[in-house]
C-alpha cells in the first residue's frame, strides 16, 4: 500500500468516526428530549364550536396525542366520560376537552315527563337559566269585554329545567307588525298535571314567562298569590 492509499484509508476511517460521532450526538439529543417530554397519551380536541347546554357526541371531538407530563389533570382521555353530558359554556374549536367543561344532563324522575316550549328570549331570564335550575312558569291571559279581567297566573311552581336549546328566530303571529322575534326552546321535567297546564298555557295564553327561583328555595308560593289582576292593587 503506497502513501496515497494509506492517506485515503485514514481519511475514510476519520469520516466514519465523524459520522459515528454525529450519530451518537443525535441519539443523545433524542434521548434527552424523550427523558424531558416523557411518554405520550391520548387526549381529545373540540372540532367545532359547541353551544352551551348542547348534548355531546363522539363526533364533536378529534383524537390527539400529547406528552403525559403536559396533560392537565382535568383532561378527558376517554370519550365514554362524555356520554349523557352537556356543555357548560361555549366550547371553542381547537380547545382541549376537559372535565370541567361538561356536566351531567338532568334526568327525569319516576312519574315525570319531558315537555319543551318556546320561550320569548326578551321575556325569559336571558342567559341566567341553565339545566338543573328551578323556575316558576307564569302565563298571562287576556280579559273579556264585560267579563273576567286580564290576569297573570302562576301555572307551575319550581319547574326543573332539563335543557336549553338554541336561540331561534320565530314569527310572532300575535304581533300586528308581523315582526320576527327570537325564542329559545326550554325543556322541563314535569308531572302529568303540570305538563297539561304548560301545554294549555302555550296554546291559549298571550305570553308565557319564566321566573328564576333562588337556589335552596323550598317554600311553595302562597296559593293567594298564584293569580294576579290589576284590581288587587286597588
């Protein structure tokens, strides 16, 4: 082997050693990153905006992976936990799904029925009524000429709200101008008798309004205060 060949072999060996050194450096960096980041776990991200009180389904979320050490303790890692749940507030697209964003959907008890009615957004307790809340349902009835006076009547006391729907424009047929108004579908859990009262009021009352009951209130309204007419203030 002449001197030129020896120099070539030496350069080749140096190149191999340098390559091995670089490879070892890369492995060291990767190992260091892995040791700092740790193993990855499954989490879920919200696909599109979800309105408050909307029922949740698997199609509302997309599966992602992220380092376990960066995952919040409240993060949802199993979609089974969303079964029977509703959104507490507006859930923004791209947000990490967490357990404090969702709550159980209120359920019926034996002897109760679900009934949903449209409540005028202007006369309801806008934004303050949530699933699980208790409300008093009032209906106002027009008077008759020469007959009974117009009156406001408490038709159901302490009705439990199951769900709140989306704000929807509706045509107010009683409005002489025929202008569109906004209404919200509200679902209640009621007894058979109270369901009939609400159905009657929605069909024949001029307006149906909700009054939010303070949490912890257990005393029923005085029967003498369930009906109001102007002559009571005279």
